[in-house]
């Protein structure tokens, strides 16, 4: 049985640990990740004119009009942040502003490093492979703002919005660099998704969550309203206590694994979670 709720969830629920220790760890991870991302952009993506992700727009304009890629990325980022404040609210944008502004700064700072790191870019495929591997797992907020706006105002799922944006960006690369670079860009995009969904989170496309919690309504509402997923409440009885309780069961795409896991822990630190790989789903109720 699928439960639906119109209860508004707490907008302050965040999918990450924002304690002091957790904040420091997250910022250190973010700086390290953005540094690798910026270095990969200068070493692999820009020299080979690989259009993949939000930075692909900078590759196009930098190559065609001889613009400074870091300045152009900063320009686009500031515009998106301003639009995001009006469209999504100041609180939500403030969560991504540090990484979003850090990325163009590190693109500029890592630019001189290409003079000391010798990369043979004549083998474009090898550059694409390494560029995709280094990009996987890191986000700087760029296209994420557009994805959230499309999700909120066009009622498009996050996955579909991300796909649409990448198709538009990569299509722009066709007009700028031709069909060969399109194929390389698609390979890079596939590698990024492959690493994130298969290596980091497992080999399945989806995850099944079984949740036992005292905050059933709040978690159920988050899953349905924010993730747009169905929830099934299963009647159960504790084997030791013999108390009646409910188990929330839902299936989410692998890319939403960390989001749901951290949100559940944020709402209820004592929640019991059983998470398994799902290799096939069929039908809906």
C-alpha cells in the first residue's frame, strides 16, 4: 500500500552532517575534490575540447573566442547563484555557494601547473578516460542549480533534468567542434556516471531502503515530496519486544542513495536502516 501525505516537511533538514566536526571534514573533502576537478579540467578537458558537464560551456566559449576559462566559469556561476536565490531561496543557495565559487578560483590557480605536468594529449581517448575518472564523484554546484529549478518549476525529476542539461551542453559542442568531439564527450559523461553509480555505490541501478523509525510521517513525506518516490508501510512486530511497528520500504535510484540515507539519519539518529541492491523492478502500485 502506497501512502501519500500533504504534510509539509521541515525545509531545514539537510542531507549531511553539519556538526562542527562534520562541517570541517566536509569542507576539507570539498576543497580536495574541487582541486582535483579543476586540475582535470586544465589537464584533460580544456586542451582536448571535451564538452562534458557544466564546465563544457566554458570549454566551448574559451576555445572559440579565446576567453579565460576561469573568468567565464565565474561569470556563469555568479549568474546562476543570483537566479538561484530568487528561484530557490537564499538558504538553499548558501549551501552550495562555497564550492561554486571555489571551482573557478582553483581553475585559475591550477592553470600554471600544466607547464610542469607533461601530458601527451595526442591520445585523446586516454585523456577522456582520466578526465572522466577525476571528475566522477565531485560537484561544484554549477548545473545543480538549474537542475533544482527545473525540478521545482517544471516538475521534472532530478535525473531527467540532469540528462536534459547535459544533452543541451554536449549538443553545443557538436556545432563548435564536430561529431568526433561529441563521441568523446559522451564517453567522458558515461565514465563519470559509471564510476559514481557502479564503483562508488555498487553495481545496481537502484537501492531498496527498509526504515524503522519513530518519525514515520516526516521521513515518508520527505521521500514522496522531495524525492518524488513511492513509499510502502509494512506492518511488523518486534521479535523481542512483541510491539507493533511499521517498516517503511522504498526504492530509489543509486544516485539518491546518499541523500536519503543522510536525511533519514538527520531526522532520526536512532532509525534502523536496511539497504540492499535492487537489480530489477517491475510494475507499480
